[in-house]
């Protein structure tokens, strides 16, 4: 999954960009999720874990 696709999915679910550093931090309703700053595709396991933490079903 590309980072662009992942971020698009998070935005649709109501997550918002909060800040950046080594990772981008996205938040919703007091929860935060770090998103790695990959130049290429995000590994499947990492993307699946991010979506799971965000409460998004595939």
C-alpha cells in the first residue's frame, strides 16, 4: 500500500494530521497513530497494523 492510499483512507475515516517529525502523527478523538515517513510503499504488515489501530476494517 502506498502512503498516499493509506492517508486517503485515514482522512475518509476522520483522522487528521497533527504534527511531523521522524513519523507523521495523526489523531482522532484523543487517539494518535504514528505513520512512518516511507519514500516507497509501506509494508503490508505495517499498513494493516496502522489500519487496525485506527479501527478501520479492510
